[in-house]
């Protein structure tokens, strides 16, 4: 696809940005493995490959963007701060510790205790805010006005989105025959990065919980809009409004977005454990849920990659 076709502005994040991010964060993050499943796995048509990004540092894809943002900025003694449902907070705390920076993390009270405890264990100062992500971000913005710290947005900064896009670059090498990549959507940073990398050469399909339809609502409205959030995966995918960067890229390079119910997400968690001994959090299992519930039906010979993007949950809730 011609990224500079007449009448089209360059996307906010490009393959060049992602290649630069990959060089910048090399050695800081793990190249995560893929698992090519047997034909008929999970009773699904198509050939399913799992991209096991939950094996990344801190249990999700988020350190890619966190490292790229920090390594692209001049961070002084004030350090960094962010608001997060948990996974980006873990990533920022980890990256800050590795780079020797101070970190403050604002988390909503809806975040699982296991994530909050791990953020503290990584040495960050944690502020628990009543409500969902939007309330935590408002408190973080207020703190940023007078702290002097570098503000880290979990999904709506170019360097963060470019960092997440390095997953796409890895997939191009690991699964060159991939035809479709299923990506869970919260604020849009992950799907924005992956779609920016493939730029229409591979079909990218967004998967959202029915209770958190941020990108679906934005595409229908023609612009990012506020939605109510809730449900099983709200701690990871519960952004009230999709980011401007992810939305701009999705309009151009995402094939479509599908919605899945909470019971399909829970079933995907159970099936991942029973069939692959993989413990995924609800948001991390959403991509596979789309196949299991028929929201996305592959062709019999189609190579589909389901991005398992997070594993920060209590194993007892899955096993």
C-alpha cells in the first residue's frame, strides 16, 4: 500500500518510526515466541498461531512502548509519571527501575490487587484513584502540571505506539505467511502500532469486549467518543475513549473491529489453560475469544495470529 497516496496525510506512526523503536529498545525487551497450533485447535477453522506477548517483561506488551518513550525523552530527577489500569503502570515502573528513574503511577481502584502490588514491588510510588482509568488519568494530569516529571501516556503518544508496533515487526519475521492478526483493543495503542507496521499488507482485526467498545464507537461516530466501560476485561481494555493516534491509524489500516461477550473471553482463558497451559488475563485472551465465539471465522486454510497480549491475573481465576 502506498503510504503517501495523493490526498492522504502520512500516518502518525510509520514503519520507519517502528524500525527506529526496535533499534532503540533492543536488549531492553524480549522477542516473544509464537506457538503454531495444530489444524483444528480449539475446534476452529483456519491455522491459528499464538503470539505469546504475555511472556514479555512484566507480563504484557507494554514495556516496548514504555522503554521507547523513556529512551526518546530527556528524563531528569523528577522522573516519570503515568496513569494506568495496571499493565502500563507495571511497564513504566519496570523501565524506570532499569533506567534509574523515579516513577509515580496513578491506578484506578478497579485495577486488580495483583497488579498494584507488583507495581509497588518494582519501586514506583502508587496512587490508587476511585473510578476507572479516566479518573486516574485526570489525577495524573493534575500532578504533571507541577511535578516536572515526564508524562507517559499508555496509548496516545507516538513513541509509545511505535514501541508497541515492534510486535508487528517481530511477527513479520516469525510468521511471514500470516494473513490476519487479531488484536485486543483498549485505548488503541497496541492495534495502532501493529496496524501501522503492516500498513494494509496483512489484515489487522480489532477485538473489543462488548462492555468496552471504544474503537467501534469511534469508527461509527467518525471520531473518538466517550463510552461507558465495564465488564471482565475493564482493568486492561477499559479506556473511556480511544486515543487519537490509534483511531487515525485504525481508520486507514484496520480491516474491521469485532465485539466479543465476557463469557467468550472467560472461555478463551479456560481454553488457553486447558489446551496450551497458558494463563492469560481477560484482555490478553480477547483475541482468541473472537475465534471461539464466531465473531471472527477464518477460512479453512487461513493463517491467523491471535495476539495474547497479557497474563497479569490470579492463576486461580483461570485454572
